[in-house]
């Protein structure tokens, strides 16, 4: 499998499970695995990061890796003319899902998963930036998403999607009904950003001065939110992602 980016190996804690592999589809180097990376390492995954702009998707076997993680990005799923590789990425994700192989999507990744399943991604009613409450559904309360109940999580998106057929809605929020969905125990998509570390948050804020000003959002208020909520979110993120990885381990 050819991939741009880098291949990383698990730490000593994952020595016994070195054969597990994760393919990470990354759209922007600033929107990376964040706090999901150490959880993957602890579970014994060797990581291959594929930087999707300019990637040779024809060289990627969609079913080969034990796990595919689809990360976020600034582009919209519907912007395939500006970002033609998105069509190839959607095809890869669909082939992966058709094979019922584990896939985990975050924000844009969740939207790409929805699109691959026949859902429509479109502009939402608001540009949601900051920490927000996302509550699991009844089904979500029986899934790894249950760990974010009552814990404000980081949001940075203005797109949403119709829930595709054949999936289970796992969480929603007052502003966006579809915040998480899944298929069985092997596919999980979340609209929010459980991966964000303090360093990532600061980079995003610093890089988004114009966007924040246009939305009337105070950057220092966002930083204060992050200081208040990020530690609890990272703990919830660790529990959620660990439970998901444990569920696909067999």
C-alpha cells in the first residue's frame, strides 16, 4: 500500500498486538489524531498516515488495514470540484463499509462516511464553534458515545448531513440533530472533535482570526472555554475511543 505521510509503530504497551494496523486519512496537518494517537498506540496499532490531497487512492486496498480513521478538514464534502480527491476518498470509505471493516470518522470524516452511504451533506443553520453539550440517544447510551454524556465537547463546523439508511443515530445536540451514528460495533462517526488537545485548539484559534471575527466570536473566550472543558473532554474521549477499539479487537 502506497501512502504519503508517515508510518508510526505502537509503543511497548502494544508489543503483543503489533499486527494491528490503522490507516489514518488526514486532510490537513493541523487537524491530526491529537489525543486519539496515544490510545491507538496503547491498543497496539501501527499507524500509517495518508495525506489525502494528491494521494494515490488506487494504490490503497480499502479493506487491508484493521482500522481506518477519517479525520476532519476545512473543506466541504460537496466541494469536489475544488478538491477532486474527495470522490476517490468517498469511494474508498464506501468499499470499506461494504466490507464491514472498522472505520471511525471525525467531523468531515463523519460527513464523508454519511455521503458514502447515500446521505446528503449540506450547510447547516449555524457555524458551531466552541464547547457544546452533545447528548447520546437511547441507543447511544449503549454505545461508546455514552462517555460524552454531560461532558461539553469541542465543535468546529457549519456542515451537517442527513442520516443515511442502515445506520443508528447515537447522539444529537440542540443545534444539530445528527452528532453521531454507527453501524454495529465496527463503524462509528462523530460530528464533534474528541481529538483536540490544547495545542491543537490554540493553533486552530490562531489560524482562524478572520473566521472568528466574522462570527463575532472572541478568541480569548474560546481559549477560556478550552481551559475549562478540555481536560474532561480528553478523559471522555479516551474512554469512548478505548471502548470502541476494544469492541473491534475480536
